[in-house]
C-alpha cells in the first residue's frame, strides 16, 4: 500500500470490497437463507464479482503491483465455485447396457396469456415434444384447464391441484409408472413444487422427480423499474428495496422446499433422476442442497455457460437434470427454441 499512488490506493480499496464480496459468494451455497439471508445475494452475484475482480487482476498484473496476489489467491480459492457455471464436454465413450433419454421444460402455461406474440406457440411446443421424443418428459407450469393434451406417451402423472384450471406439473413416460406421489412442503396441498414417479425400465426401477421451486414473483412496479429505472433518488431506493424484498422471500421459500425435498430423496428406494426449474443459479443453497451426492448432466456433457432462462437477466442457468451415480450422461442438449421464458433441456443417460 505504501508504494501505491493515491489513485491506486482508491482502486485497491474498491477492489478489496469486491474481493470480500467474492469470498462471501463462495460461502452462499453452504448457508441457508433462513439462517442468514443476505448471503444468498452474494451467491447470486458471483459472476459479477468474478468479472470485476478479473479486470482488477489484469490491471494489477500489467502494473506489476502487489495487489495482484490477493486477486489471484481469491480466484484460486473459488475455482470449484466457478466450475459449476461452465459445461465441459468430455470425450470418453460411455458403454452401457441401457440408455434412456429425458427432457425437462418449463412451458410457462403453454403461453396461455400470450406473453410471446406468436401464433400456435402451444402447438409448436407439442411439435418439439414429438420431434425429440424422449423416453421421459418432465413439464413445469403445465396448464390444461379443459382437457389434457394428447402427447405420444402411454403413461403420465399429472400433479392436479384443487381445481383443474390451476397450473401444475407433469411427468410423461414410455415406461410404466408403478407409483406416483407429491412431496408435500409443510403439509401444503399444492402439486406445483415437487412430484415423483417410480418407473420400470426393463427389469430395473427408477424414481423420477419433477421440481419447480418458488419463483421470484416480481410485481408490475418491480418489472417496470428493471425495464426503465427512474433516475430520482426516491424511485431508485423504492425499486431496489422492492426487488430485494421479493428475492429475499423467494430465497427463503426455496430453502424450506429443498430441505424437505432432499430428505424425501434420501429415502428413495431406487436410483433417482431429478428434473426441474430451480429458479436459482448453480451457486445457490437450493442447487447445492438438491445436487449434493448427485451428478449434473450439464457439467458432464454440456457446453459453455448453458443458460436456460430467456428473461431480462442473461446467462442464467436455472433448469437442471441431475442423477444418481448409477447413471452416466452420454449427451446433453439445451434447445434454443423461444417458446417460453425457459429453454428446454434434454439428456441421454446410460445405466
């Protein structure tokens, strides 16, 4: 510090705040938001801290200044955290006696409220299902108020609500589903958080979980602020606090949900596949809790960042296909069709 100019001292101070933020973001997956909720915000902004501190690292390196070491050490400590954001397709060939394919897709109520200004979005989603034709299909935000769609699957589990007109979840399969159920969160009757089906695959039995964790549920004023932030102090304060409040509530709801779901998974009598929209990034408590002791198909056979959300925040991977060690991912695909605010993801697995 003594050898730094005034400008570099100011930059080092700013850099130090970002480094502390990056270190706290590394801890986010291990701390429940119901114990210390601010930690979840640091986890959400890990990529931001990473990019900013990378710029500082480059600056100090070019200048040959000692703060370079602090940045380098923090980066090395967090290599494992950053690895959950990027797929790395491996070249090895996996030989297996059996293979199954599975797709997960949040269909956003099949565009029931015309969010996407295109014709026949619902029919195009059905065409995608028919074209890909996976062995198992998991759908979040499933909506069939009048009658169920005619999909080319002989077996199905529709997580019905108290009213058929409500949105829910579905698991379709080509294999028999011998048992179906709902993971009840604190006694709730809703079937739009987690359902499961036990299936017979030839002579083996597996359990498939379909998960949709709590959404952030921004209201109109929050969305308006994100689209067009007001420049006056009071409006900015109100907008930021409104968004932070919604995020805090959703972080805490998801923390409760994943604790219950993971406990249910521990008692599963069969190898498991997990599909769903977690509404959270790979550097979150929700993802860490569910994925612990499971494998992430995207990390095994995916490419790049693998973003699955088509909202206003870019590069978010919040949809996942996870599995027990009994399976090995052979392929992973993120489909690019814009028929929802999510992308469909698909994986083939050998076991």
